[in-house]
C-alpha cells in the first residue's frame, strides 16, 4: 500500500487553524529534518497523510455508506 501525499498548502489548512499555520518554507524545512513525514518529487514537496485509527474507521464507514 502506498502512502497518500498531500500538498503543503493542504497540510497547513488541515492541521492548523486559519492564520496560525507555519509558512510553506517552514514545512519544507520540517520535511527535510524529518519532523514532518514527507518527500520531494519533481522539485515539489509533499506531506504524507498521517491516518490515525479513528481516521481509518471513519473512512471505512464512509466507504460502506456510499
């Protein structure tokens, strides 16, 4: 199973309240230092989605419901 990737912008939007998120450059530095799991592909940085057990359960229920 491959890990899903999301853009840095999406990561900031998802993980931080509006106006409180880090800059794009900060997130890139976090990826480079291994603080945030991510990867560089084709000159663009991506953050790996981190799914908790709860996230996986919700996803499973939503798939069954659709």
